[in-house]
C-alpha cells in the first residue's frame, strides 16, 4: 500500500496549520487505498540550506537532514498544508523542500492552503517548484480563506462543502502516486545493484568506510559464522574487518542475483563467494553460499537492513556442505 505524507509547512508560533493538518489526516484515515502520516516541519528543525552538493545523490552529512530525507523518502506522495505569507509560501517550507531532491522525484503532490485569499498564491509558487523537482502536482486543491473557514480568524471550522473538495484532492494524489510507482521502482533496481556493486568494491579495497554506506544502522545479519546474528552496523562491519585480518587480497563474486522491488522495500537473492589470497600467500577459492539481501529505502538511499549467507547441510552428519557450485 502506498504512503502519503501530509506535510505541515508552517513552523510559526500560533500557526493554524496544525488544525488544518489534523482535519486532513482525520479525513484521509478513513480511506483504505493508502496510508497517511503527518510530517510536521516543527519536528524537523533544519539548518539554513547547508546540505553539500552530494545531496542530489541522497548522501547527507547533517543528521537533521538525514532524518528529514528519511521521512520524505519513505512517502509515495504528499499533501502539503501551507499558509500564504506575503503572496508566497513560508520560508521554512521552501528551505525544507530545497534540502532534498531525489526524494521528491516521480511522486505526486496536492495542496491544502489557507490565508487571506485561501493561500492560493502560495500554491502558485509551489507548483513552479514541483516542476523543477519532477514532482507531479495534481490540479484539484483545497483553499481555506481565513474569513470564512476560521472562527475569529483563528479557530478552524471548515464548511461541510470543503470535505468534497478534500476527497477529490485525495483521490487525485493517491491515483497519481500509484500511477507513478513504475517510474520509482524502475530506477530502484539500478540503484540497488549499484549498492551491491559498492559491497564488491569495498571488499576488494578492504574499505570499511565504503561498506558502511551500504548498510542501515540497525542491520541484522545472519552470516555463516557464529553468533546466530550480528546486530547493528558496528557488528556487521566488525565481521567484515575480521575477514580482512585473514586475507591479504580479497575478492567477492555474486552470481544469479534476482531482485524484487516494491515501494520502499526490496528483496534479492543469489550466490556469493569470498575468495582471495591469505597473508601467507596461499590462494583460496572460498565456498559458494546462498546470499539473501533485504533493502529498505532510508533517507532517499537503498540500505541493507538484513542479509543472510548460508550453506545446505547434510542430514546424516549435521555438517554444512561447502563444496557445491551454482
């Protein structure tokens, strides 16, 4: 099921947007065709556009930006709740949008705006931004004038007729987000294979920093050697570091990799083999293992959250069979 983020675009003290976002979420939660989650900019205090040039590729140095990228990257579409400030969108919202790039692409967005003229001019500006980000903005929108939809210009009390407009907006956002899924998933397989390529490159270079970029912080690994599981990024890297202590030169081969991608989750399986030259100069071919990879899209990048390497075992002896070839 697709996931739609309801982005609350104002961080201003005394804002009315939290009332509007709650109204949108309560209505959206009645639907069975998507999951909805409020993403409040107030909970993502970003710096003033300090992301490095590598941000386009989904690599971020600042922890605040990584958290924001993870929240946006996990969504298939958006409903943006925005006020209008001085004929335009809030600076905090524009700053948050500009922090990311790849996380917005090939998704859909709709707008619920409020203000003196219903926030219509803020939405005009946002539509221009969407075009630059390859973010498909749907035509229906909900405009909420302060004079008619807010009691004393403060307490949000929308007319019943606004529900029909909101339903139409949600219909379009869900439909377009679903229709754009093949574009998102088409790029995903190439990105995942590139990540696996980093594993091979990192092993051959014995580069733990490069390998670190492939795994999630909470990765759980079922390897062929004890213990039963290696939990967390440090444990996974320590396992690879142990391999490096035995080998002077390391090689890794992966065959018959098959990937299945859906939304922000992907599963792959194939046959892997670590080989190389030991520190005493002995060349070893290693053994073929059954390799399984589980990826999730986190912060705009595909990360391994679980992997497993195993060999069959002989039922009679209870010993692993390590001399098989694919």
